[in-house]
């Protein structure tokens, strides 16, 4: 037998699934474009797939409307002939911010107030309380004014992804009692 020689030509397959820029954050109900997480990708012969099936992926668009807040993993894979390249990106879904339900409380002059107890419903902790002059409070237990009347305190909470939520607590300060136990009769005759 005589040997038959064949020639083989090797050529590089040039394609790229991309480079991760950053994982994505989304507020529940948002739809995100997964291509916002990568750069330098080949669009031809590439497709996104889910690691955990959610039925919410449509091409590169991921809808978070019916999903629980969690982190979901996706792979972009480019295939050419017998080779492929892939990259993984994550989308973290955040729940809506919840400051609780508006409320009100009636207190005496100078009485400490627990503003959280005046709210109803289940709200997120970690927000900021604002006094009637819209100044941030250091804690949620200010003392009532020594002036009777109605005062509004706002609670604003957010997670940095979803819009902030605000609740209002109306504090009614009665003129008929003083937490410090002072009465107008006791103050008669005192001069400074």
C-alpha cells in the first residue's frame, strides 16, 4: 500500500462571550436587560439561559414581576462550530421598601415618644426619622415638645434599589398633662 496524504488546515475561531462589567440589581417588578451586565460580547450565535428556571427570561430580558427577592444566575453562551465561550451574570431582586402604615399617638407635654409603636403594619427597620422641621433624628424616641399641638414625624426607608417609602406619624401633644409632672400651679411664683 501506498500512503495517501491529506492536508489539514487549522483556523482560529474568533468569538467572545464578553466580559462581566457588574452583576445587576433590580426592584421587584422591574425588567432588566442582561446585556447591561457584560461588554465586548458577540451578538451572533449567542444566547442567554437561566441556571434556575423561572420562565421569566425572554431573549436578554429578565422580568422580576412574579419572583421572590433573591439572586438569579444567567449564562451568556456563544457557539461557533465545535467551540463555545460563556460568561455568567447574576441579577439580585430586591423587595419593595416598606415604611409601615401611617399612625398617630397622643402624649403629654415633654413625654418620650416611641415613634415605631405609633406605626402599624410591618415596616423595614434601618430608615430615618424626620422631626416636624424635617431634621433627621438620631433615634426613634424623641421627647414631645413642651408646646401642645399636632406635630408630624416622617419615617423614610429604602434599600438603595427600589424607591424609598415614607410613613407619617402624627403626634398629638395634650396641654392638660406634663410628663415632667409640672403643673401651671407649681410654676406660679417662680421667677428667673
